[in-house]
């Protein structure tokens, strides 16, 4: 697994980076988004969904835990997941995320609540504040992304 550091200057730049990632998503991918509350996880997910072709409103699935997006709204089925309220990693089975990942992709906020095994092969993006609107992203790029990772 390789690592990349990316400086993001604004919310618009975060959305643009997300669109780039969304265009690269393939079936079976899991993108794990970590960071403090308000760091920009949902903004990045919004950009990824736009890159998949979704042009509607994207909100955090904090209460529902999972928001699925399917064709024709997106080119690839994807589930946007927020595990902030997940009390027990064993509850992941009930959410059906393994099945969702088998036919589409997952964008997961707060992946650390699921345990290391769940995100072992994920593209992991850690978002940290670097000023009022700037962010620093640390990205762990798994082997499955090596041929398609966007070089910046």
C-alpha cells in the first residue's frame, strides 16, 4: 500500500477531487473516509457521487446509516454509509454492506467504527483541517487502485 498527501484549498477543490475519485470507482471498491466532525467527509462523498453521475442532493446518512444510489442515477450502484452511530461492528452484517459491495461500491464515513478487517483493502482518505476551508488529505492507496490512482 502506498501513501499520498494532497492539499485541498477549498470546498470546491474537495468536490472536484471527489468527482475525480467517483469517475474511477469500480465494482467492489470501498472508500473509507476518516476525519473529525465537519472535516469534509460528506463533501468528498458528494463529489464522488457527482463523479458517478448523480446530480441530486447528497446528505450524510447519519441516521439511516446507509443511503443507496442506483442506476440510472449513477453509472455504478454505490452505498454511502455513515458508521458514526454504529455501536457494535457485528451490526455490519445486518446492514448488508458485503452484498452491496459485491455488485457496487461503498463510500464509508467513520470506517474506524467497523474494525480494521472491514476496511483492510479500502482506499483510505484521512481528512484534516488546515485552516478555515483548506484541508490536508492523507490517502492510503491499496494495490487494487495502483493502476488508476490519479497522480497529482
